[in-house]
């Protein structure tokens, strides 16, 4: 039996979300620890899971958040 791709999964663990969205591991871990992500996360025991579709909606509504989490995202350079 073939394993589903990340795009087919409704629920992602943090490592899968990092891989799927191309986020920085450090930035995404800090983002989850801030605790402001209750609408698109679920707890399974002590594990935090990301509800992919809800999280995608959140990122569409907040593109600055997505930009901030990207690996190698834009850095602010002072002129």
C-alpha cells in the first residue's frame, strides 16, 4: 500500500508541515510554542498536530506570517 503524499493528508505533524510548506524548523517551532494557533492545531496526547486545510486558510489570510516562517525568508536590510 502506498503512503499518501503530504498534499493528500488532512493532518500533519510539525515535521511534515515544515517539509510541506518549506518553513524554517526553528521559526516554525517558535511559532507553535507561542500558543496562538489553536484554530488550526489539535492535540493528540502530548503531540501537536496541524490541520492542513485550516492552516492553509490562515496563511492565505496572513501572508506576512507565511513569509516570516519561510526558510531563508526575506531579511530586513537597513539602508
